[in-house]
C-alpha cells in the first residue's frame, strides 16, 4: 500500500488516511514527525513503534478499543484518537511532552488516568459518557477543556477538580438542570470562553436571558455559547452583581432564580421595561 510522504518545515509527514487499512505494517519510520491514519478500519495500532520519532499522531475515525499502543511514543506532543471505540484512558504516563489530546466521540465513562499528563494545554473529551468531574488540578498548564455532550449534572466540585489555568471550557449539552451551578465557575480568573447551551438549565431561554446572569459570575468572559459578550450584556451583568440579586441564589434554587430573571432579564423587553433596562437607559 503506497503512502503519501511530504517533507516541510515541520519534518517528514506520512499520510495513510482513507486507505481502508485494517493493520499497520512495520516499516522504517525514522525521521517521520507526523503520522496520519484517519478514516481507516484499524482496531489496533500494532507496529506503531516503527514511528518512535513522531510528534503528531492522528488516528481519527477508526475502530480502536485500546490506546496503550502509544505509550512508547515518548516524543508525542499532539494526539487525535477521536471517533473510535475507546473505553478507557491509558498509555499516557510516559508521554511527558503531550500538549494536545482529543479523545472526542469515544465510549469513555471517566477521565481517570489523565492526571499524569501535566503538559496538556488542550483536552477534548466531548461526545463520551462521562458523568463526573475528577481531580484534574495537576494539569496546571491546561487552557482548553471540552466536555460537551456528556452526562455531567453538577459543577459543585469544579473549583476543586479543575485547574485555575482554564480559559476555554465547553460543557454544552450535558445534564446540568440548575442554572445556579455556574456560581462554581467564579474561581476561574482566566476563563474567557464558556459553552453552556443545550443543558436543561438553559432550555427556558425563550422566557429570559440567562447570559447576564452567567457573566455576573464569570466577569472575565468574552465569549458565551459561541457569541461575543456585548457591552450591554457586561453592563447588565455588573448591575446584577452590584445592585441586583445576581449572586443571591445558591445551589438548589434554580426555580426562584428563573422567576427572578424573568422579571429582571426578560427575553422580550416590554414597553414597561424591567428595572435593569431602566437603569441601563441612563448609562448606555
């Protein structure tokens, strides 16, 4: 089976994608820095140790059930094992240089064994079956954490489990039913982008605008649910924080909070404006 090899500024790249491969053949992989095996039929990564020099490995959209094969590839900085059948995280302990990892679209139920990957900057475990956050505080370089479309229902341990370095957090389309859960994200000073949409706590969005409330807890947010935070939203958030009840409601008080937001931040502002709109009229 022929392959596509290129040599650029980032070293030799071997592309074996889209070849219906069921097995990776042993070959001389010395000097290869990028290996792409996407869109094949691989169930195992036998002979992956032919490529001990690689920095970047992509095996997306295959049929892998185990990932321990990569444990000998000590130079890896980027790994994409998305869209496979992985059941657990393994083989990462000795990958001291790993900075970017995607395990999205697998069958993971836990983040166990990821804690040793202390060089990680980007981690994507979206589209799995993860129900609980575990202690990831050792990942002090982590900037981006994507856990979209899983089964997480609470953020109560977020400040204990997640490193303060987080600047991008994706928790969209999980099972968070209590909007007050965002209060547990207040201790992330670097948080700039948050995805929350698709959770049960946001499904009544046609009745009220939840964005100012979320921003009131995460004052450094620049992007919420893929939309840039506007100046007006920031002013509303500051009003909720300083003059309103933006931080009054605690965990378990979702319905009282919703009742309050329907009055203060209605989705459609009537001719009789809310208190916050009247105040903003004199500011903006």
